[in-house]
């Protein structure tokens, strides 16, 4: 049976973007299990009585139902460099070149395999068909000096990405690896990370 994960930000006693997470979980269950999923996360999420101050990571594991919920203090990673992983090269088999992460699977073995040899202050930037996608754990946005752009060739359409697009905070368009020189910096975004929480100069993508 397929298993999936979802991560919700709990900040100063408040769960963030719950409606977006709720929609993703129900869509995933409906897609894989043929169920008219009507999970209401507000009925499952623990009361944050002991998490009134600070930032916490709420991790849900689920299949066709919520199986487990864990809450732990969150510490932002320090990422200063990105290594390009180009799936189009001969180094990767067809299995890797056709990498599909449209759903937030619990099994991340394929993506994690790309992290071999990566140091603690680096992550990867995955290129597929010559186009930018995501890092190993986040969507990306790029700053061209005036506006923030997110590639339309993401691997996973994350909740923070959806939120920013729907609120006109970022713009979606196709971005090739050759377009990187047109940008000044890149920022990593996910359920736990807002724009500018982790910023990397384009010159530090190698």
C-alpha cells in the first residue's frame, strides 16, 4: 500500500495553510484509493497547548487514512550552495530520468540517492529535460532584480508555492538551466520556509 507524508508548520500555536494541506491529502487519497476523501485535518491535529511559542514541524503519515502525527521543534537548515543534478545526462538510467514526485510519497529513496557526497551546507537542484524543477526538499523561486519567478516544471506542486501563486506573490513560467544567468538569487520554499528564509546567490549554484 502506498504511504504518504505531509508537513504542516506550527508557529506560535497556530497551524499554517491547513486548508491547502487538507486539499492535498484528500486529493492524494482520492487518486490512489478511489475514495471520496473528506478528511478534516482540524479534527486530527493535536491541540498546540505546549507549542504556544516558537516553530514546530507537524509531520503526518497517511495511506487511505491518517496513520500517525508527530510534532517536533523545527530548526531551519543552513543551505549556502546548490549542486545541479541533471537527469538528462548519461549518468542516470531511464528510471531516474522519468522521476515522478507529483505526490508526497513517504518513500524518497530516489531523491535521497542524489544527495550522496553532498555536504551539510549544500543541497541539489534537479534539472529535467533541460528545465529547473525543485531541490531535494523544496520548491524554488528565483529573483531577477524585479520579481520572483517559480518554474512551471516543478516535481511537487507544494502548498507554499500554491499559496504564493494564488496571492500573486510570485510568477510562474518555464525556466531552463541556461536561464540561471538571468537571475540574481534563488530562494527555497516549502511548508516550513517562506520566501527569503533561505536565499542563495546564483553564483553558488554549481
